[in-house]
C-alpha cells in the first residue's frame, strides 16, 4: 500500500497524497472512521507544504463527512478552510465549490442569511458562467427562498438553475427541481 511506502520516506507531499487517496478508498468501502483518520493524517503530512489545492480538497472531503453525520458547524469550518486553501492555490473554481459547500452547511443549519451570502459569493466568483456549479448555486438560492416561503423568487431561481444546466450529468438536478417547482405550485393552489 502506498501509505506504508511513503510514510517512511522524506516526501510529505507524496505521503499526504497517498493518505488522501487511501481515505477516498475507505469511503467507497463505507469505512467512515478510517476515512476521517486517513484525511487527518494527510493534513498532518501536508501541513508545512505548499500543496494548497490538495489541502483544500482534504478539508472539503472532511466537511462532506461531517455534514453527512449532522455535524454542521464542523462541516462549515472545514469548508471555510477549503476556501482558504483554494484561495492560496489561486484555484477559482475550488473557491466557488467551497462557497457552495459552506452555503449547504448553513442551509442544513437553517441559517438562511449565511447560506444566501455564501451562495451569492460563489456566484460572484464564478468566472465561467457555464460551469455546472452555477446550477447548484442557483438551486441552493431557490431552496433558501422556498424555505422562507418566497415562492415566486424560489421558482425564478429554480428555472434559472434549470436553464443554466448545460451538463447532461445534471439531468438528476433538473428532475429534482421540477419536483420542487410542482410542490411550490401546489402551495399556491
């Protein structure tokens, strides 16, 4: 296994990458504790390196684990760290994804103002307006509006999300958004 090989070498970047990918493998196997342990070990190796994008990815994936376990504050902190590292790496699209994830964490906490702010920050950072993340940011804004009973605004966001989805892999999002639109329409009747 690569982690055994690299942990004994004097190459913290390769060791960090090995632990990151080992964590991803453990996640596929459904071993969340081992996944978290591997990600934290990756961060230990990467701490004094300039592998900012990789550190952003690790924090992002730790955030996914924490969000999935209902640990919203921790996930938000992890996602904020990912944004910080993506900024250091000058990775604009990473920053956008990080903002979207922070918004998701706040939405899960029902902190709609913060979720709205981060979703809009992600949109403002988006250079390529055809990127698939635009659709997910608009969807988040639609969910926030729906939860705030601002149904017309929610519909506008969902229609914009559907319209901005150019990626065929986003078809599942479109189906979900149409279901939400139908639900909202039923709320008016």
